[in-house]
């Protein structure tokens, strides 16, 4: 009797996992279904556990085959992030380092933020959720990063870019989007470079879902106006596994800086079992990603990301 209950439970759980696995592929334009796409790593772990339990309690070949197919379906989304691409160039002498931090507007751990910045000592700093309070507390950084652009806001969408390297920068609203982004142009190692920092709305309903997607489409649509060497960085409020993220990569002809470095989950910082990849750096295909990793918790609900990019 107990074994039969476990078998029925496993069947129900496998059916649920199948829906969560397959629906985002076939119905990516429904906001609550797209949310299911963000947890491919978790589905892999659950399916691996199911495989063991099915062998013990439910030795039906057809169900085991379905389970393996679901595992492969999710694995094809995750494993490419662990495959290192061929380097475009072997010239690693010229590199730019970037640290991107979602501060969290309610975060009060200034010491951890400053300690990480001092430790990584990046060439370029990107801040999201820059409130008036955070802006005041971080003013001391301007002596080390003399080139900067920012829009301070009382909501969660203030944004800033600070640089040690000379840059021409401006705050922009892509096609009248309601949240600001920053476009910065550099000359680095005698090469033009454009860096765009952005923070779209989180897709918590159909309206914000559509606004997020439109902002990503607008950026991709502007790709030709940026330098060939191009970096897009920020909390994109989508994971590496969403169809809309893949569309962004394809339409803007960018590559995910995670390729070869692993999943590198960043949100939610304080709950590892559900953590996924919301914070991104995408780079043009002529740039080499030399280092890419999430950093330690600085009191935010997002982990910062640090990169070194060869130009």
C-alpha cells in the first residue's frame, strides 16, 4: 500500500515537472509560463532524484524513457554554459574589468559594497537600484572613478555607470521606455567600445512582462548604432533559459559571457535552491571573456557579477 502511494506520488510529480519543462518552450509569450523557464538547473536536479526513485519504486520502462528525455531537454539548455568557446584572439594584454552591482534600494550594508569594490578594483562600475541614499553614500567613489553618468530615483530603477577610463556617456530611455539605461562610449586600446547598462522591469504580470520584452527588443534594434565592440550589462530580469533572452542574443548578435564559466546564478541571493541567472553581461563576438563570476553577497537580493573582457 505504501509502495503504491509512492508510485502515484512520483507519477504526479513527474507529470508536473514535464509541464514545467515543456510549457515555456511552446508558450513563451505567456508571462507566468515564461517564469517556469528560469529554473532549468532545478529541474535537472529534481529529475535526477526522480530517476533514482523510479528505479527503486516504479520500474516501468516508458516512464523511465520519458524521465530521461525530460532530463536531456533541460540539460541542452544548461550544459552549453559549461562549454568554453574557441577564443577569438590570444591578445589578453588589453582587458577591461567590470563590476555590476544591484544594490537593492533597501540594503544598508554599505561596508560590504565598498569592500567588494576595493577588492575587485574594476575599471568600470555599474550600479542598479541607485536611490538618493545610496547615491550619497557612494559619492566617495567618484574620486577613483572620475567619469560617470547616473539617474538617481526613489524607486528601484536608479542606475549609474562609473569609470576610470574616459567615456562619453548619457542616460537614455530606449524608444520612450519608462525606465532609464546608460550608454557609454570608450576608446580602449585604440578600439571603440560601447557599454550599455540597463535594468528592465521584472515580469510580475502581463504588462511588465511585455514592457521588459519591449525594452530588450529596443536595445537589440539599436545594435547597429553601437560600436562593433559592444557590451550589454545589468539585471535583465530574465534568465539565460528564457526564449526572450535567446531572442535578445540572436537579434543583437551577442554571446552570453557565462559560456564556458558555468551557470553562475545570482538571484535570489539568500535562497540558493531557487537561484537563477538574472544578472547578465552579453558581449559582441569579437570580444574575449577572460573571467566571469558571481561575487559574494553584499546585502542585496542579487549577487554582483565581475568580468574581465579582452579587447
